[in-house]
């Protein structure tokens, strides 16, 4: 497939569309990458980004930032963060904060 020629895809019931492997590869996109969607004049563009814009505290931006940061951490740090998250969830279930 040529990435310079239009690609037609059907939007599913949840609004999702698959970006073909060849197009993702040409754009340097890989599993777990952060992408930014922009809408202008009825057109949606998708761009891979390496860092979420400073000041964007939306849940989606925070999640994307955390996910990207964790991917670069050593496994020991990833495990420590996972343990802490599980502790926080357990505390919430028990009605405590910490």
C-alpha cells in the first residue's frame, strides 16, 4: 500500500477506525504511542507526539503522559508504581486516603 494514496476505512459503532500498519509505520507510530487528534474545517488529523502539551490537565492527557513516561522507566520502577497504585485503590475501597 502506498502511503501517499488515499486510504478508505469504515468507522465502527464506537467511532473507532483502524490505521493500517503501513500508514502507522510510515508515520512512526507504534503500540502505546500518544497521538493528538485535531479537527479543522471538518477534517480530522492524527499526529504522533512525544509529549503532551504543557498545562493540559485533562484526564486523557494525564493518562497519555503517565503511559508514555512509564514505558521509558526501568522494570523495577514500573513495578514500584504498580504496587503504589494498587495500594491507593485498596485505600479508596476501604474509605481511607493517603
